[in-house]
């Protein structure tokens, strides 16, 4: 209170002498940032921040994030930077040093303000921002807001950076539409006094009572009357209010004894078992049988899983609960947290090493058990200390909180009218034709949402597949069918905290369609002499063959596999059953999502040593595939020679292929033979390629001469 009052007086005194960047205002075509200012007195703006950055990354090649005054880092941070900076940097895989995304530290800012050196502070922030934004199309700037200085400091910084402002506001449970409007207008005046443009208002954590005013147009009409865009509001969401195991681990500095890493035998990281909420805490001092009865009663009453807390000497409870989790009929538990045994640390291991070794034998799919392992955390803090810390802990969004992060994006897309703000931003942002991975994925998701297809996912034992099925279904991107034992798939999803509502589960061993699929497979493979019994065995025991037969018989539109199977095991059934009309050569492409562009590589997986005729077909089909996904196809047929700079049988093959594809498809932009550097780098192309070329230095589709070259290059 007293510090804030002093802070505001100092800012008023020095705002007129801050760095002169803001004195010229915003000119058309010069916009480089959007300043997000939280005008609330408390609360988190993270759902809106993540939503805006995600939205801009779909439409602009290079989007940045900048915190003028960095706050504290996560307790277990490896970056040592502001929490929001680390979160955005990790979530959106931003390039560069995250420290460059911060102007000054909070400690340095407070010291400068109380020493009446606000002008120097603004100079430091401005210099850091200019250095960071030089190669960005747009930078989302997060003002310190209620954390330090409030709206007054935000206005001074926004003026310094010449950045227009979007005000965000966390709506309290009892707020009326008039209170929201009046608060926003008061805060707008603060920015107006500093000659800063306010583009609009967006709300966060909108309570149920206020939602009709948000969705019904009342607030929009009130703001538009004052010349402010109203982008809507994200409703108060129960998932974002939960406390999850990864947050408990971070807050307590707890170690993970087991169940915190990969949970399948694929060798790749799966869905994190720590990214799971718990509804209640059970302090387990019971006998094991009493605890199991209590947990079973909770499950029968429909209560969600709880976090069990017990002391480190109760390894009997740990082993009993792990055994219950392995069973499909076991009692559900979110996880176990072990605390100090007794009143003082003793240094005893209490069988922890033995128990951990037993449990770790279940991880990674090494044995018969292939499912998720219940997380077990351990801390040396006393149980009373732990319970006090958990009572005081609020919900958070960590870089590991994948479900919360995904939910933020979904809520933003559903409830925010970003176009209200984008209309004003678009007037100043430069037009671009570049296609970044974010833009590429956005285009795919937009097409999927407009016409959801039925997709079968055979690999239901992989937690990543279960998580993908849940998210794709929740977003309305596809109708999903998982293949596998219904009870096992449901149990695994429950352990991972996934909602498979709306996802179909089909067991090939018990499906009514087996006989129909076997008959269709016999017909498709009759030239190979396949018998009915052999077909029946393939359909029931080759999970990929069952999925392919669903597609072949019209029961699904497509199949996605390969997370746990080799390329050969994945594509062999499709090559045996599905035939591509007019294209006898079956080939593949990889969409290479590089930091600033998307390229197409073909064929890097199927044809070992294609002929000139094969290469011509691969080039044409790869170009068509690129165009179908929204990429402008400029095809380079690769060789160690660029347009005759070298000779030999391999060069001759590519030369012939280029001639064939140009003759068959004069509509395509094709160049070859050409070396990779001349195909992708304009400077190299200017030296190696004489004359005009629509492909050299700008290729988007790269056709490799053989599998050896292509497979090694993409990897």
C-alpha cells in the first residue's frame, strides 16, 4: 500500500521524461507490439496470454514475447527467468536466449523507482526491447500490472515502447456488467493520459452470473459506444482451478520415486502421469485393508481420485496401491506423496530402495505390464508442514501442465473474438506469404474442424495416442476410434486423467466386423492365394491390418499409426489392400516443420532405389500433396550435380526424371538436377544457377534420388 503510493507519485513525476520512443505515437505500418495490461487487482492472466500468443503464431511467421520487468522464476527452473517467460518460451518453442525476453529484473525496477530513476529504468527497458524485437513481426508484451506498479507503470512502459494496449480484467464472482465497464473505463483513462492507444478489453475467469452479459452482447454494446473493441471473456474453468501433481512436486521440491517419466515401451516420452489433478487429500495412517476399503467406497460414490499422503516408513501402502493400479479393477488414486517419518529426520531408507526397484520394474513396458505407473513422490518435510503448504497452494500453470495449456488454447478459441482486435492490428502489420509450422498446423486444424473425418488409431497402448484421441475429440477435429481391449483402454485413460467421452473403442478380437473384414481381405489378396483362416488371423492379430480394413470397407476415413510400430509394419497392410488409382508407385513425404518454414521431403521411407519414371511420379504426387496442405509447390529434384555441373548414371537418372515430370505436368514448377544448397539458399542459387529459375533458392518440395540419401537427410 504505502510502497505503491510512493511508486505512483514517482512515476507521475518522471513519465514525461522517459525514453522518447513513445512521443511520436503509433504510425500506420510501424506497429511492432501489443501490450497486454492486467487492470485487475489480483488474479492470473495466463489463459489470455497463452491464447493471444497462440493466435498470433497462426497468422504471423515470427512472434515474440517480452516481459519489461521480470518476476520470480519457478522453484525448479533450469532457465532462471520470469515464470511467464519460461512458460511461453517452452510452450511455443521460441528460439533464442530467454533472458533476452526480459527488460530488467523486478528487484532492479523497484530499486530504480524508489531511487527516483524511472527515466533510467525506461531507457533500460526500451533498449532491451529494441534488441529483442529486431527480427520479430509482432511481440506480445506483458506489463507487470498488479505485481508491480499497477496500471500507472504499465502506461509509462507502453508509452515508452510505443505499444498499443489490450486491457485484460479478471472478473470477480460478484461483479456486475456496470462494475466491469466502469473499472475498464477508469483504467483506460490512465493510458489516455499517457497518450497510449487502447485497442480493446478482454475478460478472464468470467463467473457464471456475468456470462450472459458477455455472450449476449450487453458489454460489447457498452464498450463499442466508447470506441473500444470487446473481445469477450474466458469463463471460469474448473480444470484451470485444479492443483495437479506436477505443481505439488514443484512447490514442495519433492523427488519422483517412480511414475513420473515415460510409461510405455516406445522409447519416447509419453503423456506425463504428473500432469494429473486430484480432488482430495487422504492422510493414510490406516491398515492397508482399511485404506483400500475407503478408496473403493470413494470410487463407488463417483468421487474422483485423491492424493494419498503417508510417511516414508509405510512402503506397505505404496506397494499395495501400486498393485491396485496395475489391476484394471483396482481402486483409483492420483498418486502417493511420502513425507518424513517421525518427528525428526532419521536418514533411514525404510525399504524405499526395495519398493522403488519393484515399482520401476513396471515402468517402460519392460515386463508384461504395459500401462501407466502410479506416481510416487517423496519429500523430507514433516507431514504437518506438507499439509500446511498444500492448503496454502493455489493452482498454477507450469510448462509441464500440458492439459491446462491445451485447455487455455481451447477456451480462447471458443470464447474470444480475436478478430475484434486483429482488425486494428492488421492495418499496421506487414503482409507475408511465409508459412511457419504454427500457421501450417492452424490451417490443418481449421480444415479438420470444418469437416471432421472418422480416424482410427490402432496404438491405444501408447499414452500419447490416448492423449491425442482425447484432445482431438474435445476440439472437434475428428471422430476417433481406438483399437484395443475396451476395459484396458478405459482403465489406462483413467489413470492418466484423460476424458475419452466421445471416443469409440473397438476390440478386434471381439468385433462383429471381423468376418466381413476377413472376407474383404481374401478378395483383395486372392491373387496371392490368401485363405480365409489366414485372413481371419491377420485381421484379429495385426492391429494395423484391422485399421486398414476399416478404411477399405468404408468404416473409417483414415488411419494414423507408427508411434509404436516400424514404418514397414505400419504401411505393409495398406500397400497390400489399398490401391491408389493412376499412381502405381506408392511413396511417402515428410512435412519438415523447421523454425521458420515448412518443407516437403520425398521419398524418404518407401522406395529404395527409384527409377527415373518413379522419381517423376514421386515428384508430381509430392507437389500435389504439398498443395493440398496449403504450401506453394516448387519442386527440386536433388542430385550431386546442379543443371549439368557434374555427370554420371545417378545424374542422368535425375535429369531424365525432371524431363518426364515437366512433360507430364507442365503446370508444376520443377527444377533438376539440382544440389540441395542451390535449391534452398538464394545466395548459393545466384552463383550456381545461371538464368531465371522459379525453384532455385526457393524450393519447397525436395525429391531425393534414393532412400539412402533421403532417410539420412530428414533424420
